[in-house]
């Protein structure tokens, strides 16, 4: 992916943290956001998909913790990466990252790349290769699950919310309203 030109608002914030993790749902704009920041701040860009072995075995809290810990420490003192390493099962999703965060919190910024509304995200992923494996219903369930369960688990961190559709940062209150709307959909 070729880094794009600066997006409005993206670079107009404190990006001086040496370790930046860009997170979000698949197709939400993580890589584009990370590439843009990397280009303009000289943070070395790390492509999560090239570092992460999705097929590795065994999974589980202990195996994942050792694998993720090694991966996080090999990233170096300054970087931007387009995902946060995750544990399996989902109940321990950010277990290893949270341990790393506790010892490096003053060095870490998390940017959540949000793609709202849901309909815009569905159009975006329809254009991506490999996204046809899941039904639209499954994509919607994943979108809701990420924002309700995964995103909210990061709330007490150094975190910024960047909306990739409007290319602006969102205040936490707006993100909370958005998650509340998704909870209503999830309850139906």
C-alpha cells in the first residue's frame, strides 16, 4: 500500500508517542491511517499481517502470551503497527497486549480507526478481496462485536478515535453514543 497524502485532522494531534498501535475492525482503515502517520512522523511502519501467523498452533492463553510478548518486544523502541496483537479465546482478547501496555503506558498511543456508519463499512469491505467468505449478517455481527466488546475494552488507555470516513478525530462522547446505537441493534 502506498502512503497517502495527509488526511485532514489526522496529523493535527500529539503523535509524539514512540509506540503507536492503530486498531479497528477489518476494512476500517487501519493500514491507510498507519501508513499516513508513518510517512509524516517517521515512525517505522509495521504490517501486522506480515508479522502475525494466523495459522500457528497451539492457541491458548499461555501459548499466545509467549508469542505475542516476543512479537511486541521485537518491534523495537519506535514504531507504528496497523493492529493490536490478540489472544484466543476472545474472552482474553487483549490479555498479552494489556500486560505490555502496563509496563509501557507512557510510550503507547492507540488510535482506533472507525468506519461509520455501518453501511459505509459494508460498502468498503464489499470491494476488498477475500471478504466474500462471510455473509453480510456475519460481517454485521463482527462489526457490532468489535465495537461493543473489543473497542470498549481499550477505553482506559491513551486512545484517540479517528473516523476514516470523515477523516476527523471523534470525542469519546460521540464514540460512546455510537456504541450505544450498536447495542440497540445487537439487542434486536
